[in-house]
C-alpha cells in the first residue's frame, strides 16, 4: 500500500520497520561512541566483561535480556537512562 494511502498508525509502523532494517549500530555502541570511550574502557569502568560488551554491540547477545545490574552499570558509565540501551523490535515498538 502506498504511504499516502495509509492511516497514521500504518505509516508509523512502516516507518519503524524501515528504521530497524537500516539501523547500522546498536544503542549501546551509539552511546559508547558518543561518550568517547573504547569497549575496553567501558568494560573496566562498568565491571562487565569485554566479551559481553562486544557481543551486545554485535547483536550476538540480546541486551534486552541482560540482567538489570549490567544495564544499570552500563548506563551509569554512559550517563544515560538504562532503557536507552535497549533495542526495540517490531513487536516491541
């Protein structure tokens, strides 16, 4: 269906789907780069294993299923709210 024929909800759903398909980095990586720190530094400051951070950033591990302590540690280091590190999929948006 052409976008101009969609109601607002259909349009927003289609736009969200396109965004998710084209997104090139995770929210964690985006926030880390904005903070200007390396994965290694983030691991040291947060107390989270480097490999775990790498897996979250590469999408090999789902950060949405991370334990709350990890999310809080990461968000404290990155000076953001924990929910900003979560990834949103089509059924969650």
